[in-house]
């Protein structure tokens, strides 16, 4: 592996113009394709095989209006008045007529005809039907409806707009993301002390990110791509793109400071640090691709889209970056005697003070068992809230309080009961061709059950196929309540018997039931997903480090950091601690797909740090560990000295990127970004830079033990670059009498 990457890095350095031209051509081709075809993102979430999805598929054919996008116009009269007042009734009638003629609207219902007026006569609810899917609804159509509501407000009647016209906005970049990028630039400048060296990781990361995102948007024209996929791809791709380039540039600068020729340094950095990048990227790709085992298409697309941007980040780091290093040439070499050179060579300060990474490594390895116990117990306390994790799908009740959809949701809950926001659809398919009789039988059956969590069962709607009917069941609790979940399961356990009595097939469906099915599918898939991803990553780490201890330790450390991340998410998003600080509008159940996405991304990135750090420790062990009288802990300290600065910078950059997305209005992305920000800090500083050195110091040479039979079976990947030969730098243009070091310090 090291030999192959070394040759690739040398070729890119020598033919830098061709390599750069190829990448620029690829961007131009993708950009032209995007200009010609645009994108077609899909906001629909299907759950193949679920009962709710089966019902939705039937309704799309027999009763399309039941599956179209709906809006709600909620009218609330001022205190001391009612909507029956002639002036307000006229405003409502005028508003409903205007809504019925709005763009893309099929019909709007008069609340007085449908009797959707609250018992105190102060609130009225009108339904607006769009006979299309959410992704076909134009933003201008929603804006037009909001303008109609504004006119009603000007006439003195409080009017809010809600319904399924509001959904996740998908990709949106704002000031928060710009701040995160600014922090990344600052970290790079501090790390390298050079504008050129700091700019290279950022430039290559943007290359890979642009290609990945444009490619994803183009793919959306030929296959279904969820509207949330670009957001996750942007967040992950930007973070890993900077980190991977950072690792290679840091190695290159270290070798240049030691006197190595720029061409050989670029090739060797690609062969050694580039190998760590390849295997680190593979762990992230495996983790993200593992989302496909869940069986939910939009989640699979999210994972594959993010994995694609990671693949681009790896490709750019090992091909484009060496070419750019060729353009930079010797300009990246720190000036002799400067602080930047001393930092690049990991030398002590003029006062004799050792580098911070070395001091920290010696501190945590002095009493390794005590270090391990402190970290494990401390993270166990942080993870304690995770035991109370509750999951649900987002709806308008989780929107910011100042938004019109949230105001409409709250008005409906207060006036009609929270269950009106979470109605269930009971689909009845008659086998005899008499849907009215079958629906009447099922209605009687539902009412006869005496379910305490049911408010009412509505009149049936008959489909166009002559055998389908829909019953609307209004629960007492809201759509995200545990009582509503229990109600759906209770009805489903009774429907087989009711179906036999009515000679019909019965399905419980609708958006509320679909959200419950998504949550159930995700809960059931979590353990198989974790087992698949962790198992594959452990095999990869076994191949890379030829050790049994390292992979097991890596997995255990990840469980600790993931537990801490989940604990923080529960405390902020579910319990409401510091909710205002982090811009959380409503405390409540965490979104159902957050755990599995967070695990996928965090596991992959945690293994990044594992590879970055342990690769340098193993490199020192392989190249210098057999020296007489040298204790194994010295390899741990030496590897930590070289890797700690890179891991620290990478973690700070990732933290800045993820934390910037916490400011996003997308409430599906916010808890994921928050959990990742917390998880990255915990994993980098407490797990990889503290727990890992302590564990390797405690286990000594046993850390690198592998059974002989297994050692013979595994291929030699040579991530340490042992096959590259002795490091004999050629420093061109060196002044006479200047020192010529024997090789870079590693």
C-alpha cells in the first residue's frame, strides 16, 4: 500500500499540471451538467414493507386526495368574540375562497360547512388540498397562501397556516456555517504558521466537496435523492476533506523541515500519511454505507451520499494534493531556526520544554490504569442521560414557536385537542365490492372496542375504485405521544378479527402511523446496523494494525464517546437543558433517525482519529521498537508527540464545522450536528489522546500481539511505509556549511 501510494504521490508531483487539469475538467463537466439539468430532490420518505406504506400505496391509486399535500388555515377570534360574528365569518369566507383559487390548490373547505369549529366557537379550521406530492409543491405556492392569511390578519382575525406543506428544508448554508469555516481557517493557520500551508487543506476540501455535491444533485435526476442528503454530505464532506489533507500536509512539512527534497517528501507523505487517510476514509465509508441495512430508502441515500463525498475527499487528498504540493515546491519548507520549523520537527522549545503532545502522553501513561478508570467513569456519568432517550419523528409541533406552522399546530391542539394534529387513517378494502358496508362494520368494531385513547371515528370516504374506504380516527394524544403509538399498535392487533367480520382487508396508515413505523423500523435495525458496521471496521483495523488489542480498544472507546454524545443530546433536546443557548425551540422526543445517523458518522470519524494516532505509534514501534533497552511506552510517547497536534487540529476543525450546523433551522439536522460536535471533542481528547495511549502503555508489547496462524493469513498492507526504505533526504540548494540531517524525525 505504501509503495503504491508513494508512486502515485511522486507521479502527481511530477505531472502536477495534468493532475490539476483533470480535476478542473471534472468540475467543469459536472458544473455544465448541473447547469443543463439542475436537480430534483425528493422530500418524501417511504418505508417499504410497512403497513403504513402499504396503505399509502393503495390510497395513491384509489383516493389520491388522501395522500396529497394539505395546508391548514386556522382562524382564531380575539378574546370576548367568536368566529360566528358576522364580520369575522365574512373574513373567513373570503379567505377560504381566495385559498381555493391559490396556485396549485385543488380545493379549500369552509369550516362552517364541515363543522370544524371549536366548542367555544372561537377557533375555526379550514383544510386546503394540493393534489400533488410535497416535492412538486412550489415554494411560491406556500408563500401565496401565507399572503392570503396575512390579508385575513389585517382584518382583525388571527390567522395561521399549518399542515404538511411545511417540511424539512434540506440544504441551506448560512452565517453559522461561514463561521465554522472561519474557525477551521484559524486552526489551520495556528497549526502550520503559514498561509500557503493552511490554504492547501481548505482548497482541496472544497474541491472534493464541490464535486461530491454537484454529482449528488445530478444523480437526483435519475434516482430518488432525499432533500436532507446534501446537508449531511456537506457537513461530513467538509470536515473530513480538511482533516485528510491536514494529515498529509503536516507530514510533508515535517519532512521538509528535516531537510528532505520536496518531491521525495510529497511522495513519502502520500505513501505514509496517505495510507492512513485511505484506511481512515474506508472506515467512514463503511459506517455511512451501513445505513443501507436499515431498509429505509431516504436514510440509505443519506448515508451513500455522505459516503460519496468522503470518497471524493480521499481521492483528492492522494492525487490532487500532491500535485498542489508540487506547485508550492520548497515554499512550504519552514524557515531555518523559526518557531514553525521547531514545531514542524516536534523539537523542544528554546527553554527545553517538550512539545505539548509529548508532555500529555507522558502524563497519561505515567499511571495508565488510573487514567483509564478516570476516563471510563467520567464518560459513564456523561452518558447516563442516554438511558432516557425517547424517539419520535418531527412534525410542526417541533418547529420554532415564532413560525406560523407552529402557531397553527398549537391553536389546533388547544381548540380541538392534540389528536387532531395526529389523525390516523384506517383503510378498508372490501372483498365483496361494498366498501360502505365494510366501512360501517369496521366503524362499529372500532367504537365497540371502547378504546380510551380514541376521541372519534369519522364518516367514511369512498375511493374511486369501488372497493376502498377511509375512516379517520382522531386520537386523544398528539402524534409524537407514547399513547398514540400504543393506540396504533392496539388497533392493528384488532384489525385481523374486524377484517374477517367485515370481509375486508384493514390497514392503519397516514402520516402519523408512518412516523411510528419509521421509529419502529429504526429501533429494530439499530443493533444489526451497529454489529455490521463495527464488525467490518474491526476487520479493517485488524488488517491495518495486525493487532487484536487495537481494534477491540477502538470499539470500546467509540461506545464511550457515543454514549456521551447521546447523553448530551438527551439533556439538551429532550430535557431542555440550555435549550435557549443552542436554539432548540421545543424540548421533547429526539428524532427517530438521529441515533443511527449519529452512530454511523461518529464511528467513522472516531476511527479516523484512531488510525491517525495509532498509525504513528505503530510506525515508531515497527521502525524503532526493537532497540535494546527501549521500553514499549516510548513508542506510545513518540507516536503521540507526532500525531497529537494533527488530531487536535482535526478535532477542532470538525467541531467547528459540526457546531456551525447547530445554528441551522433544519430541526432534523440540528441534534445530529450537536451530537457529533460533542462526540468529536470527547472522542478526540478523552478517548484517542488519553485513553488510547494509557491502554497501549498498560498492555505494552501485548498491544501488537497477533496469533502466528492469523499473522500468516493476513496480507501485509505496510501502512507504516517500512518498505519505502531508509529516509535519506535530498535538500536542493542547501547553503554550504549548513547542517544536513540524516532524515526526518518520525
